[in-house]
């Protein structure tokens, strides 16, 4: 596979703060790469650097083998970009918005109508082509924004939290559209606050304070905590959590639905289970079972956040 997106040691200061600090990553053709991290981690700034909306103070962006700094127009022609708070022209219809952005992208008039029709079919808005964009629901606006981003059939798609604020069903439908683009060998980089979306991706990178801390497949990252997550069934959960936090091997104890979820030190599972049962006998809390659980991305990223706190 060849990298369609390559960031090389990017740095960017904003208001005296190093918003992106030495970011290097690659996104291959036919791959979805998710950027995750807390608010202020630098995800949006990173995407703006990758699309050319900002210039880095240091480092280089290579898109499809073309330097964004040295050949910006050629590099940007490969891109589709969906920014946070994507702005449509509310007074224009769905079709008129697509026509406008197709013209901006330089699509020839002969094939422009066909491409607009294809984009409408792709996002399922054929029946709404004559609706004004301002009258669309939030989910439909997101779909129209995606249609605009892919109107020129880009090889690279950059999406900055494209589903923030829409309902779960709309998010699922939106992601089915995104993943369908992989058949065309599009390289997709998306920032998302949602763990279930990150789990759909080929690779995930976690940012904090402008730095990329870890990256890997969802399965590979979750494996970092293999054998270090326990689930405790019993109750009451809050008193059990307080007991668990007394044990030095317990790094985190959080109620999770009808159970208590513990993150523990490596190799401490049997000792934690034994000591927690002993502590519970001295209180009104009771334990029905303690089992080893499969770690999730949420467990991994919670640990990373705590390490930086």
C-alpha cells in the first residue's frame, strides 16, 4: 500500500500554545484513520494543517506524493474536506449547493450534472434536491456536506467530527456512507469524539496536548490492557468502588451499568479478586462474581488521559 496522506513532524503554535507538537502520521489508500483525544488535544488544528487551511510552523504535508507546501493547488485537488461547523448556503437548494461547489472544484460543465446526480444518490438526497439547504434536518445537512466533500471524487477525505450533534441512527447511516468509499481506495482521516466510531476504523491515533501518544488498530490498542480489566458483579456498586480503590494494584474503579469495572496492574488479577472479597466481607457490600473482561478502546484512552493528569 502507498501512503496518500503523510504528515512529517508538524508543529503549529496558536496564541503562544503549541497546538500541534511534532505530529507524524500516514494514511494509506483504502484506510480509515481516526484521530481521538480530549477537547484541545489538537485534532482540528492537525486536520487544518493537513488540508492547507493553516500553514505549519515546522514540518511538511505530503498528499498523494505531492508537497502541500510547494505545490498547494495540485495537492488540494486530491482532497475532500468536511470541517467542523460546515457551512452550506441556506438560501440555495441542495442541488444548487452541489452545483456551486462543483463549479468551485472546476468540474467541466459536460459531466457536472451527472456527477451531481451521482452525489445525490450516494447520500440518498435525490428526493430533496429542490429543498432549500436551510430547511434540512441536521442529519440531512451532514449528508449534503459529505456530498459536497466528494463531488469531485477526491482520493483523500478529511473529516473533522462530521457526526457531532446528530442522533445515533444518523451517525450509523453516515458511517455506512463513509466506509463505502473504501471500495474506491480513498484514504480517509476523521476526528471523532465517539468510541464506537473509532472502533470502526482501520487505525486509531490518540492525541493529547498536541502530541500523538499512541496509534494502532483498535484491536491492537485494546490488547495493551489484556488481562488488566476485571468486572465485579455485586453491590452496592459505589461502596464496592470505594473498597477497590483502597487496593494499590487498582488503577481505576468505575461503575458500569450493573457492574463495577476495574483497571488493574499487570499480573494482579488474582490478588485483587482475593483482597476485594476479603474487604467486602467486612462491610455490607457483597460480591457475586469477579471475572476478567476484554479491554476496550475506552479503557485504553481513559488510562492515557489519567497518565497525563
